[in-house]
C-alpha cells in the first residue's frame, strides 16, 4: 500500500494510491492492511516539511507497533472447544 501525503490550504491530506488511482484515505483501511499483511506502507510526500514527515512516520510506527501487538496477542489465544 502506498499513501500520498500533500498540503492544501486546509492542512495535510492523505490519499491511498491503488493501481495509480488516488482513493480516499481511511485509518481503518490502513490498520486492516497492517493487520492482514506483513508489508510496510510506503509513503509519498508532496510539499511536506521534514518536521511533518517525522511526525507522520512516528505516528505510523506507533500504530504499526500496536497492530503487531494485537496481532501477536490474537495468535497466542488458545481455543477451548467444549
């Protein structure tokens, strides 16, 4: 998955790039992708400062770590069929 980040007059906008089409960004889509795959998300930046990039990457890493934590918890749950 690739997410494009760019600035507008209203702030930073994110779009998901899928087959060269820009789709509306959804946190749920991103989280679902991270949960279902072991693939990192690629970011593309347009007119984003280094400070903003750092904040975006830091937030992404926190989200990814939490998703991996939950994923590992889910895989360690034992089923007790009765």
